[in-house]
């Protein structure tokens, strides 16, 4: 099997070959590759820029791989700000000995996802590091999007606004865990990894009263909403019983002792919208492949001077205060 | 010979009828002068025959009013002023003392007699009270303790009551909540739609009828609402459990009299005293075998929580046909106790068929206290009604410190000069409702204590809600390690200040190394402790879920001790869980959501699960309680050979206790068919023996250490463990101290945190 060697990163002939064989072919940026930088033009006054690094174990998982993730993640980051993602750059950090076949596979799925999301991958960089310096492959992508019209209006967020999610939570988290074969979890859950930019643009164009959106990734629904609450001084209450969660995900959480509101997602966004427009938003979502399981999960209950809080109404009618994912595994119960 | 004395009496002497008592004594011994309350206590100026003065002081000491508790009587000779009579003069807010408030007290004998007497104008009056009994702490809005500052303010006394109130010879002299049918509150019965069905006597009659028919009635009590029902109607009890979402947790039963209680339970002298004391707590008693308290009340346990009727209303609702009532606080599991009136009817309609309420507001909610007796000692399981708000005196300066306790069985403490006000049991601070309840509670207490905290002590656990609340408070923040707080709590409870050993057997607490502690051998004082020994860490697969599902803890232990065969042994012990065990074994190997823990509570859980006693806990401590059930009362021959094997190893950090051999032996004996009771007993003996040997090893290596040992942590609610460990250590010349005024579990943490914060502040 062909593998990446340190020579692939030295900037010489091997590097040239690798770029040519693997990247240019897939990304189809023959023109830009000859220049030191990619040059793009934009008609919009405002542009959005986002960058993110992707490390995932395992690299290939049900529903996607690190390459697809590197596109969807950055595309979604741009999309929820109301931007139309246009171009993406990608930097690869590859461990010596990484199979070239896997690299090709990853690059191919990046290209596929970019095509589907209608973004161009316009520039890239590759470094090869010694064995053990990285775990297989790390990818950093930077995306640029055009803000053609500003639809989002977080300052107008008010009591009663609806909190909507485009589908089930925790799929990515559980898919990754079950893909780590050693867990022996028997689930068929696939990652929800998807680019939501077209869906989001569709909603933004066809509705009024969208206050804010946030894509949910690491830290899950709870962390995403807590950030929204804090950023816009609003308190939200979500209903545990209303949260869309697959039975397999529930079952896995039951065994592992995880809370689904903290599980990672890669194709989910929350949408805060004027209550009067909630049905319309849901309608649009339900017709889209990435919004079939969309539902209303709660409301904004107050907009205040101080930092907002996220509350979760439980089925037994108590209210949990949710914080960001703590990253600590510690029992609280005595 | 004639003389004049200035007598200052301190202690619990206000609002307990102390001045009328002095007035009566003055009358009896022909003394003249005055009696006055101030912040220090009661100040008496008495003049007359010297012998009679002496008599008065003697009687004051020997037979004070039942609610009084005298700390000190200071007598000073003074100049005669030539009084012609003895008078009670109004309160004076001078003095160096601390704000003071009396405790709620169960109905007294005299009032009970009056309410049973058809000729008395308070016959069957549900709000009868006097200086010796009635609501106090729960109805006081502010100090000084005077009617306008209580929730009785709204009720203007009728001339007759007013006369009694003003008459120093009357037992209702200055009884702030006094009232009668003409001027007092009104009892009203509502159905669950919120319609008023009837009031007063008729309401009571209908309620009695409903209870007998198997209905659930919410009753407004002293510190909040109770849900009441007939314990002998299993369907009703089942319905109550369902509504409260409390499937198996034991329920307390109120019994019409001590004689009635004796029919169902074994009652020692100490237990009888506690049942009849003015505090009238719930006392955990041993059920008599073969007597008909249905098992559904305290399923799987040989004990039962019993209390006697402590309000006049309770007496009216219990009769020969209905001698017992299940009485459980009116709230869904996990929510605060209902005590406010307006929203309460809404909340209660989901919990009860009817609501029997009245218009005397409850200002401060407080749960029933729960105690457990052993010989002539009494231990708090829950410190609440009747014991509130008596301050604990300390030697250090704790002024302006607030200690928030822990998240479970939460109770906080407020420091004022050299006094610590420990709050009543608040509950588990897990949700928004409980956080608000706690915050409100703190605000109330700080108001009347005029305390603005400048120093906040709280548990080190980074995920505790109380730790998050601390961050929102003003002032210096002092985080305290959980078991250090337990250690110092027990020291303070016994007025110890010097370094001592601590054996802290507990559920789960956040340790200094980031792991879960709870089987700790500490040495030190409020300033610092050193950890000299602990139990080997094993994983808790699923974190909190393992605490609720002891079988997981057991599996975690098996996998840790026997990486090769653990999974097979686990699957044999828990055949229904095979699929999960497979995953759990991977969780443990790959360190996924499996924090490491060495705690006594979890060790008990694991053994309880292995023995098949309890593999899933539906309430806190269930597995451990059921494992210990039936052992508490018995004495066993002192025989070390009857312990299971274990190992104590030493490393740089101290001693480590490895109980893997015991776990293996327990599994083998279970497979061989040895009785569960026998295994449980031997397990208990082993835990005691482990602790003794660990202590001896520490003392042998460090002979310079003090030989005082404090026992603290939730596991010491286990009577067997506490008693036998104490006995064994005392035999080996250790002085052993257990908790007295505060619970050994997390309900006592705030006391330790307070003292530690005070020490830290001085440094
Ligand atoms: Fe504890
Ligand atoms: Mg991102
Ligand atoms: Zn009385
Ligand atoms: Zn009256």
C-alpha cells in the first residue's frame, strides 16, 4: 500500500506529485493552483470568514469522514450567520505513514460535499509530520461567504419567540462512539454530518422574523443554546419531552450515562424565530432532506439586562438549569 | 435577711413563657422586682428574703418551662430599689447577644386538655396554642419575636384573648400566636377544582370522612403542606406514591398516641422521649414483626418512621377509627415543599384529592425532622422543624460567613459573631426550583439576622449547583474539600480544635486529585488535613448513573479487580444485563464516562447489588440501607476471624485499602448458598475491621498523632457501622467522637465549611 512519507512534505517533487494527483484533480482548481494565492471576486459588501480545524477519531465513520466534516463544519458556521458560503481553503496535516488511498478517499469526499454545497475549494496546504506527531490526519478549513442580505436580527429577540431545531440530536456523537469499534455498541446510527447552507438560505429568503441561528457541534444542543442565551441576554426554556432523539441514541445514552443534550451534532442548527413564523419555518424544514424531523423544542421566556439562562423542563415538571458541556466526568449525586 | 439580686438568664429563655414563669415564682416566694427580655436573655431584678431568692433560683434551674433551655444563670448582688410588686417590663433591644427566634413546638398537655374539654371555649379549636406550644419559627417575619412581626399580625385579638395575653399569671401571657374561635384563623376544605367545600368543624368532619374513604388530603401543617392518607388502604398508598413519583421510598406515619405506636413498633426509652419531646420529630423505629403496618409503607425495610400528632389539627384528624395517617411532605419528588397559599392550590390539585388549609400564612417553610436513636444517643437524619433556628455556639469568629453546604440534603449556615445558624434541611439542590427555594431561604435568614456575608464557603466540586450559586454571591470565596468539611463538622460538633484523626465514610465527594473520594482516613484540623489512607479506586461506569444503578458500580469493581474474568463474573451475577455489561466493560477499558471512585457508599452499593438485594436504587441510599437493614439493633460477638480477607498496602501517599479479596469471597459465599443476612453481617464486620486496622497502622507509623478520632460522612447513618467501629476503636484506646447536633451526612457539611472558612480567613 502506498503511504505518505516525510518526503511528501518537503516541498519538492514528491510534494508536487501529491498535490497534483490528490488535490488538484479532486478540487478542480487548475487555475488558482499556479498562483501563490487564490484570487476571488465578490459583489457583496459584507463577507463572512470562518475557520475550523477537524480532528476526529475514527476518520471514517457511518455517514461521513473527516473530509466531509471539514466542509460541512465550515459551511455551516458561515451559513448560520446568514452568509452564502462561496469558497473554502484547506490545510492538511498528515502523519507519516498515512495511507494515500485513505487520503484520496478523504479528498474525494471533500470535493463531493463542496460540490453539493456549491462552494469551491480554492487553495490548500499540505504538511507531513513525523509518526506520532498527529493522529493520522488533521484538516483545517477556512471558508468565505457573502452576506447578500442581512436577514438575522438577534436584537429583536423577544419573549415568546420559538426555538426550532432541524432534526434529531446526538446522532453524530453516538455514530462516532459506535464507530470506535472497541465500544461494542450495537447501533445503526449514522452521523448527521451535512451542509445546511441551502436549507438555511431557503428559510432566510422565505420567512421574516428569524432572530438568530446557531449550528450545533461539539458540546451539543445545550452548549449551543447556552451560548445564544448568553450572547443575546435571553432566557430560553426547552422541553425535554419535545426534543427529537432517535431511540438508538436514547438507548446508547442510557447505557453510557450520557446526556443527549450534550452530544455532538454535525448537521443541526437551532433557529430562533418570531412565534408567528414558526409554522412556516417548520413547513419549509419538513420539505427538506435535512429538516424532515424538525420540531419546535421551546421558547424564549425572557429577554433581560443580565446574562440569559437556558432551562430544560423535564417530564416530571422540574426545571434543570443547563450549562455548557463541562468536559468533566464526575458524579454529583452523593 | 433581705437582699436584691440581678439575675441574667441566657439560653433558650425567650418566647418560651419564661417571664410568666418568673412572675409565678416571684409570687410564690414573695419577691418584688422586674423581669425583662433583652438581646442577652432575660434580666431579672428580684428583691426580698435571701432564702426565698435562693429558692427561686433553685426552682428556676430545676423545673424551667418545658421549652426553655438554660445555658447560664449569672447572679450579681445589687442595691435594693424598694419595689412594691413584681412586674414584667417590655423588651429592650439592648445587649450584646445575637438575634433570636424561638422554635416551633408541638401542642402541650394543657392545650390538649383544653381542646378535649367540651366546656372550654377552645374546644376542638385547631389553632389552640400557648407560651409552651405552637408555631414560632415558621410564622415569624422579623425579630424581635412579637405578634406584629408574625403572620398572626392579620388576626386582631378578641378582648378575651387580649386579656389572657396581657395577664402575667396566664399561661398565654405574651403567647404571640394566641387566638380563639372568635378571633383566630379559619380552617377551610377545598376540592381539587379549588371550590371551598366547607369551613371549620364541618371541614374537619368532611376531611376525616374523606380520609377514611381512601382519599388523599393535603393538610396545611406547621412548616408546609403534608399529603395525608390512610396507610391501611394499599390502593390509596399506591396512588400517593404514583402522584409523588416516589415508588419505594419509605413514608412516615403519624400515630394517634405513643400507645398506638407501641402496637406497631418496638420503642426504647430514648425513642419514647424523642417522640414525646416538644420537637416531636419523626423517629425511625423498628417495626414489630407480624403486625399490620402494610409493607408498602416502608417496603423491604424493618424500620418505620413514626411521629405523633404535633398540631391541634392532627389530633382532630386522628381517631379510633383512623389511628394512623401516612404523612409525607406535599411536593413532587425533587421539588420544594409546598407552603405558600396562592399558588399552592394549583400545585396541590395534582397531588391530592382535597386540600385542608387555613389562613394563617407560613412564612418559613421547614420539613419535619427525622432522628434515629441508639441506646441513649440520638442522631439527626434530617434537621428541621422543632430544632430551628437554634444557633450553635463556636469559639472562633464566624461573623459574616455563609457556608452553602453541598447539593444533596442541602443545608447552609450563616455565621453571626460566634454563633452559627444552620439552616433546616433544604433538600437536593438539583433543579431551578430548588435553587430558587434555597436562594429565597438564604435571603429570608440573612434579613432577620441582619447578616451580609463577606465570605462564602462552598464545596470544591466544580459541578455543584451550590458552587455555582457561590460564584454569584459577593465576597471572598473559599472552596472546601468535601471530606475536610465532614471531618471538621464532626470536630466542631464535639468542640474539638486540636488535630485529630477522621474516618470519613461517605457517598461521593470531589477529591483533591479529581477523583471521587468517600472512604477517607484524614488527620488534621480546620486549617488543613492530610490524607493518610483511602480505599482503592474503581470505576463508576456511567458516572451519576452508576450511583443510581448500583449494579454498574459492582460491574466496575469486578472489571477493575479482575480484568480477565471480570466480565464473565459480572455476567453471571447480573444475567439480565449481559448486553450492557459488554459495553460497560469497553467503557471501563477505554475510560469513557467512568470516573474513578473509592467510597464507602459505593462499596455498600456494589455489595448490595452483588447480593441481589438492590441493583437499582429508586431513592438515595436505598441499596446501602437495605443491605444494613436488620443489623442495626443486634450485637455480635467480637470476633475478627469472621471477617472477609482484605489488604492494606502502603505507598508514598499513605495507605490503601484493597477489598478485592472480600468481594471475591462474598461472591463465592453467595454462590455456595450462604444466607444473605449472614454475608451482609460479615461484610459489615469486615468494613469495621478494615477501618480499625487502617487506624492502627496509621497510629503505629505515626505514634506522635493524637488518638482522637472523628467519625463522619453519610455511611455513619448505618448504626451498626458507627457503633461497632466506635466500640473497637475505644477498646484500643482511641477517643471516638460522633455527630451530636448535626447530621453525619452532607446535611452537616455547612458546619465544617463554616469553621474551615473562619480558620482560613484568620490566616
Ligand atoms: Fe458527603
Ligand atoms: Mg465551528
Ligand atoms: Zn400549649
Ligand atoms: Zn380570641
